[in-house]
């Protein structure tokens, strides 16, 4: 599941960044970061470590994804994107919530725990707030509560997507 997640992000960003007229070199590096993460998550030994190994191994993809969000927040949006950056907030944080819930709950085949789901969502929301604080220090960027609300929407969507995918995976595991 993890390699597919990174591959989908690499392909989506590789298509969207040029299509949206993004000119900043920082943004243009993002598909390559996801492609490298995909390549690293493919070998079985790494995949095993990232899905069922020690918590620190499961946390690495989450930290990488959070780092990409922070990197994207460090760029002057007026020189980068020809569309509103508000469109990116829910998508970025849906991906973060999905991968964080995946890591915290030990993959798709285990039953997610209610308390853990809430703590992970709160952690993602904390990152959203910190990201806005970070943006307040970046020239030509501002912090906005509306952005945090869009991030919260994305966190909810990513969590629901993970719960749905986990339910389907468990159903197929029982049937097989």
C-alpha cells in the first residue's frame, strides 16, 4: 500500500505542477521526492519495516510527507502557482492523515483503534496549525484560520478514506 501511495503522489504532482503553471524550483522538486520515497518503499525488506516494524520505521514516511508540506509552505505563492493555493490544503492534509493513520494503526489489515484515530487526527491538526505559524514568517505568506479549517477538512477526508480502505482490506482478508 505504501509504495502505491508514494507512486500516486509522484505521478499526481508530476502532472499537476506543470499543468498549473508552477515555476518555483522548490515545487518542481516535489515529484522527485515522492518518486524517491516510492523507490525506497518498494524493496520487501523496507516495506516490511515500514508497515510492521518498529514505530520509528513506520513514522519515516509520515515525516517525509510532513516535510514536503513544510517545504511547499516555504515558497512565495505568487511566483509559483496560477491557481488559488486553497485547493491544495485539503488534498495535502488528506494525504498526511491517510499515511499517518496507516502508520499508527499498523497497516490496512488491522482494526484501527478509536482512540488512536483521534490522536493521529489531532497530531495532523497540530501540524496544520504549526504550518500556518511557519507561513507567517515566510515573506509574501500569511497565516489564516481558513487554511487550518481546509486542512481539517482534508484530515477528516484522509481518515475516512483510510477507515474505508481498512474495512475493505479486512473483508477481503476474511473472504480469502
